[in-house]
């Protein structure tokens, strides 16, 4: 799978300059603390299996059925409960082996593709794509449109005139001291085909920390059908200092998997402002994203960040696949030698997500297993599934989980670990979380 290539030639110098400017905006953070024309959904009641639990469900947008309203996505199988979006950010598909290699790693979706990419190659390999504009010969592989990336950061909140420039190309807004991010979103969306494909945008620290909730909410609720936001907690240089300044977050609680889930929580709170919900995807870096960063993400940290995003109800996972810093710079980290160390973890993690897709695509129950843990409870085909990790500030070691009334069992299978843990008569069981990024997934057959 490892291939050597010109890492810059595929993207072009100008395009990379734009991405480098966006990346340089990063060190920062967030906190938990009018709808798209193509429609977003109101919180819907559960239509899943009966579990026998007398618990409330978490708000959701409808799971796989959400995509049924978008003909292109439904045709591509996105409304199938066995499909869970696993995407790679802004790749290129220009060589015959590109899409097969990505598919072999467990990816099923491209979130953004270079304009030089071949829609035919994507289609022939059974992959899906959300693109910034129609590719030549595009068809059923194109399931959605990307409006823009981080306009909340580089254009700011506001309705001023947009010059048409992106970072590095000249003045952005007219007048220059006013924000034009809403104008950017409206104009960029207006350039896209008006068809049966959902609209997606990714946001950054503008929505996450700089703006008021009404300002951020207008970005989140005004233009899209699918959203995400990225802050690279494990790698961004300076983020811990900013988090301490803006959020009063202790430095020792900065570089944690739990903070990736907090991104999902913040977006969901903003998304609920208009009473309509849309899928929220998580984004995790695979290497050394920023030119001024001082570290790369560790494999176990990546796994923890992805799992914590899922525990906080991410409806898709996107991997940021570019290294703009460090000793091995690449725009295709997972395809070439830069990804040798992290690739096995990504492949295994994607395999687990695919296996769990029908579970992840069901509506979760509200239950607190332990105040110090981040947890999620689901039911699928006669079994309960409990996902658990340490919450922010919790110490590694043994922790007890208390099952809700209605679940009766004497043991839980720990998936992917080849072991079981005993459940006592009071419905409690204990397990060890060796590090802040450790996670466990338990399956408990319904009695």
C-alpha cells in the first residue's frame, strides 16, 4: 500500500499555500458550555427495536433514515443501517491504485476531492464523495456538496461583501474590518447544483470559541445538512495556552481524547437552536497537521479521539490526512511512508467501526454509568452495548459502571479484547482504564 509520489504536485503550490494559511490559524479551542434549503430534520422519536428499557433516548436527527430524503445519498446506500460514513479529508484520486488503497484501509467516503480527481475511478471502486464542485463526469459517486472549510475563522461572522478571495489571495471582506462569513457561505452554496444532494461544511475555532452563540448558530443552522468542526487537541501548538485563557481549562486537561467529544457536544448545542438536527461528524488528525506544531499524534491517541467522538454521538468520522509540519510532510499521509506508524491503527479502528455500524446507527439511551466516565448505551438485535472512556479530569485506573434498571446479566463481553467482566447482583461491574485514551466496548445480551 505504501507508495512514493510527489506529495506536492497533486495539489499545486497555490492550493497548498491556502491550506497552510488555514492551518496556521489553529492553536485554539472551544467548549461545551434559518435552516438549509434542502432541509434538516426535527428531533425524531425512536423507530428502533424495543429494548425493554424505561429510559429516555438522546435527541437525534434520524440516523440512516436522515439520508433517505437525499436521493443521491439514498441511492448510494447511506440510508442502510450497515453503512457508517468513514471519510478522508481532501484527497486526490488520480492514479488507478488511489481509490483501491483507500478502500482497503476501510474508507468509504471522500470529504472533498481535488479538482484533478477522477469521478470515474471513485465510482468504479464503490466509493462515495462530497465535493466542492462537480467533477468532470460526476454521477452516483457524488453524494453531497462541500460548501467551504472554516469560513467562520478566515472570513468571520458577518454579512459584509466578500471579495471572492480565500486566505493568501488578498483582502477577504469589504470593508476589511468587517466579517463576511455568512456571505461566503451563501455565495459558495449558491454556486453548487440545486439537486438532491446534502450540503456539508466544516467549521473551526470561530464557531467553537470566538463568536457568540447567536453568531456561531447562524453558521451552523443557516446553510448545511451535515456539519463538523476541527480542533486538533493532541497536536496543535499553543492550543493548551489558549484553552486555559479562554476556557479556564487546566493545561493538564488539554491534550485528551475527551476534548474531541466536547467538540461534538458544542456543535450539537448550537445545532439545536432552530429545533432541527443534522448529522455531526468528528474530525481527527492522523499525523502532524500544522507547520508550527511540535508533535504528531500517537496511534493510541488517535483511537481514543475517534472513539470519544463516537461516544459523543458523532454520525461520521473524518481523518485529516495532511502533514504540513514535522519530518515527513505529505498530503497523502496514510497512503505513503509518512503513515507507516499510524496506518495499522486506522485500519483496525475502521474495521471496528464497520462492524459496529448497525449499533452506532441506532438511537442511544440516556444513562449515567459513572459521573467520571464518558459513556454511551445502545441496543441492537437482542444485546445492549456500552461504550466507555475516561471523562476529562478522571484518573486512569479502575472504575465502576452501574447498569440501568432493566438490564440483568452476570457478565459483559468486552469486544475486541477477548475477555469478559463479571456483573454483580446490584448491576455493577468494574474495569480498568489504563490511560486517558483507553476505551472499552461491552456487549451484554438481553435477559
